[in-house]
């Protein structure tokens, strides 16, 4: 007997319906939420927060993860968006369609789609975006503790300066600390350029420290943005009581202990 589980009943019906509909653009009218961030900002905690609502189908890093494509998008999407339009459609049509058929909002919180925001904004007219930001000292410290730009497994697909920039000329002279500072800046410069062209009602700026604090009320604003009923405050507080994917290892001083030169 085969050990593989068979798909039957409502799951088979849902899969069949999705397959019939994916031939067109029906799914692009689905309600969705995507996050613009550097990473290390609490995106996994945001996923858990969104999952509290039964009206949201939330993922942190769904497959395909588009790690290499993210790097390519950083360099090329503003010059030639069409290839990335195709990549997004091919990689996310099933997930978004499944959420729409269930009457739920599709939410993806990973920073890996940050550079895809311009094409998502065009493809999905009902998609909303959260610009999730954190104090640069915290992000840089986290990157230093994780070994970014120093033999980290993900370094081959981490962004680096485009050739036509001054940063490209200086890159090999910079310390790892300076490279991570550039990384933080590059992500936010891209995000702010996109936000300047996006419909204002489709974007929400969220400070991650405020998101972690249930008393700030930011969680209510997030659910208002995606137009779903607020979940139970008790469940929200329980979800936010856990800092998901918090950095445990590595050693680097906190921002308050940095030198004046490092802060500059």
C-alpha cells in the first residue's frame, strides 16, 4: 500500500477549481497583504499575529521562496518589470487563488517579496502593503550576530550595490559593519521609492516595536488595513507575548554601546 496521502473530498474539489481558474487572471482580484522590510523586523511575529484571524491565510516564507529572484529584482525590476511580473504570477497564483476561494485574505510577510512590490501593486489592485521598519541599530546588530556578509549561507543571494553606484566602488574596502548599514539603507530607499508611487490607502507604515506592544493598538490598524474584523484581544495578546525567531546566538554590542563613528 502506498504511504502517500490521497486528496479527496473538499480538498480535491478546491484543487480542481483552482486549476480551472488559473488559466486567467481571476485570482489577481483577491485581497492580499505583503510586507516591505529588511528582514529581522518581526515578520514571523506578524505572521503569527495575522494567523489569529480566521479571515486571513498567512505565510512567512512560502515556497518557492524566490531567494535568487529577490536579488535579481533589486537590480533589475525598476528597469524591466515584465520578467518579475511573470515570476510573481507563476509563483503565487495558486496560494492567492486558494485564499480567495476560501473568502480569506492572502498574507505573506517575508522580506523576500520587498523588491517585487511594484509589480504586485499593478497585478493585484486590492493588495495592501505594510512597510515594517525597525531601528537600524537593531537590524545591523542582528546582521552582525548572524554573520551576514561573512560566510553566511545566504550571502550569495544577499543584495550588493549596483555597478553604477559609488557604493559599488567602495564595497571591497568596507567592513562587514558598513556593508550591513548599506543593506539597511538600500532596502528602505527602495521601499520609500515604491511607496511614493503607490496609492496611499494601500500602504501602512508600522514600527516593529509598536507592533510587538499590544497596548499600542497597531494590531488593530493592521486588521483595519486588510478590512477584516478585529480578532479577540485576548488571542492577540497571547500571540504577541512570544517573540518569534528572536536572535539567540552571536555577540555584538547594542546601539547604545556603539562608537560615535558607528552611529554616524
